[in-house]
C-alpha cells in the first residue's frame, strides 16, 4: 500500500500549483499557500490559477490558505516553490515555527545576487540544520499539471530524506530519481536558464538548428566548468538536472527565459519585455549572478559573458554572435 503524506506547497505560481495538483493526484493531503488572501479566495472560487497556470482545474481536495503558519503546521513535507528573489523573506517567516520532524523541499531555481548563494545555502543560513532536499529536472508546470510523463531528480545530504521525497512525489506520470549532489542539481537548474536566454536570442535573430545545437553544447560545457569550480560533480550536468532541464527549457513553448531571449533577439529592450510579464524569468537575474561567479572563479565563459552584455550593457545581439564566432580557435575539449 502506498504511503500517504501531508504536503504543503508554499508559493502559488505555476510550478507550485502544478505540484499541488500532482500531490492531489497521488492522493496525498495537500495545501497550497499564497501570500495574498484575495487571490486565495479567487483560487477557491474558480479552482483555477488563471494568472500562472490557466486552463487547468485544481482538484477540490487541494486546500488553500494565506496563513503560512497553518500551512507549516499542516504538513509533513513543506515545499518551497518561491522565486529565489523572494525566498529569504519567506524563510524569515518560517523561523517562527517548529520545523522539527518536517522535510523541506526546495524547488527554487535561482541564485541570490547579493550573496551569490544557492537556494539550499540560503535556507540553511536562515533556518539552520533542517531536513532538506532539492528537486529539479525537465518539468514544465503546464505538462506536470496535465498528467504528461515527467522525470526529475531529488537530492539531499541525507539519503533517507531523498528517499522520503522520492516516495512522496512519484506516481504513474511523475518519476523521481535520487542522488546526493545538491550543488550540481541546483546549479544545473539555475544555469540552464541563462543558456535558454541565449537560445531564445538565437531564435529571435532567425538563426537555425545548427546555431541552437552549438549554443546548447558549448553552453552546457560552461555550466559543467563553473559547476566543477563550485564543488559540483561534473557528471550531474549530463543528467536530468543539467542536460535534461537545458533541453526542455530551450525548446518548450512554455519557456519564459526562451521567450525573453526571443524578444531581445527581435530588438526589444529588456525593461520593456519584463514590464509586460506576469511571471518571473529567473534567467534574467541569474545571468548577472553567473557572470559574477565566472569572474569570481576566474573562469572563461564566453557565452555567459555575451548574454550578460546583451541584457545589461545593451550590446547588439548580432555583434555578440560575431564576437562569439570569431574568437581565437582552439581544441574542443579542455579539462574542467
């Protein structure tokens, strides 16, 4: 008999809503927390997250709340589906509650610009030595919510915690693998968003499959090299959290970072694009962080550098491509 869990999802974005739907489908008891009381009422009345996950019905067994204390007390597993930009503020609220015997699951994909720290590092810095796992992989919310087959990976410093999350989340359409490289899992989910911006720029410029394949391949190599400098296992980047997520983000019609990149490639300015978006494109902030990390670790990362310059120094995308293509020639493979 499959064990049932009580799961609270903190965050009413598309991914948080999809995870609530997934847990309801698996017959876990589930509660979805939103920071906005008025929006909770809308969700309860319509059973649809029209802002972040339209045209998908939220099952009646998904409970809703704007009381974060209620959500924490309810759960065995507390899922942090908060954009990295707002994660620390939510964590300070969690400090008020007893987290003993609760498993925290981070699904955030970002880096904090001020500290250049990953979500799990932020969580530890605020909450201390909690039971923590990170979950990532090629998993667009729109597909998970519609029962389309999805495969992800969960990692923790404690194998028992990984196994709990694996058991709590997996079902017929959602397969979960486990491993212990938390650093690699998080960096894969973060850095692929930067490369997705580049893939979108390539599309916006009207380039073809050759250009995108080259960008993904060389971009993945930059992800591997930076990850290795930061203590990740290079092999992780060739798995679900790296290559898998990178492919999905660079080809899916749902990709927010891909969309932003395409619009930049078409000649629009970043501020204008973001001003009309409801959802967060994590890669925009991450591009600044990735550029800063490459400088910190003295890593040559030409793709990350050119994407940063296009976003934040208003560099012409066609000139960026010319500069990438005409760099000094060298061997394809070098040691990490």
